[in-house]
């Protein structure tokens, strides 16, 4: 089925900017863009209406970009610590998601959405990770995320580590005796 041409009334990530005539799949147009009021048929009257609004929307986008640039500057060197339950092998019972990181940043006063956080893979262990916060292709920074065990999990991990150390010491003592 051929693509549909639509005039964007709002800027949409990975699709286009306000006033652009874009080609999208018919399902995307019919089920999302048109019902949400994000796009319309590219008629002459619609083109005139969008052109009138375009300057205002571009000004708003510039302001938003300036805010994002300032936000990125404040995020440089920022660390996020998330406390989670884990087993003795340091595996989490539930992986950390971009939403979890965004919520923590929002709680710290940063206006970051989950779709702005790019994970390097699955965050499913007690460890330190580096994630990217990206607002645009040229607006991104790295962020350290520490996934720490909760008190109960830390006690279990410490007990398992002590048990492993004891077993290693016992094996080391038996090794010279065998010679």
C-alpha cells in the first residue's frame, strides 16, 4: 500500500518538523497522526494555516532547545543511584528501565522523559552503568547510574561473599597438604 502525504501541524521526533509535508504509512496516519491532530491533508488552506502558526511554534522549539542545552550542562557529572532488590549473585529481581532513571531524575528536579534516556543494554545486575541522555542528535551527555542493593540484598550478598571466601581459604589450605 502506498504511503500517504500529510502536512505536520506539530514537530514529531523521527518524522519531521512543523509545516513539513511528509510521507508516512496509511496506518500511522489514520490511527495516530490525524486523530491526535498532529497532521492534516496538505491542502492550500491547511498550508496557509500552518505557515501562520509556524513562526510561533519554531520560537517555542528554540526556547525548548535552549532549556535542554542548559539542562544538559547541569547533568554533566551527575550521578543517579537506584536501590533495588537482588539475589546473592548480584542479579536484580527486575531490570532497571529508562523510566526508572527518568523518574529519579525528575525527583531530583531535572525535566527528563523516559524516551530521552538511552540504555546501553539490559541493566539487570548490581553494577555501575553509563547511559546517554539525548534530546536531539547534537544534544546528548553521558550519565552514571549506580544500581545498588537494598539492605536485605546487601546482607545476602555479603554473606554469600564471606561463604565463598571461607571456601576458597579451605581449598587453599588443602592444596599444599595434598602435595
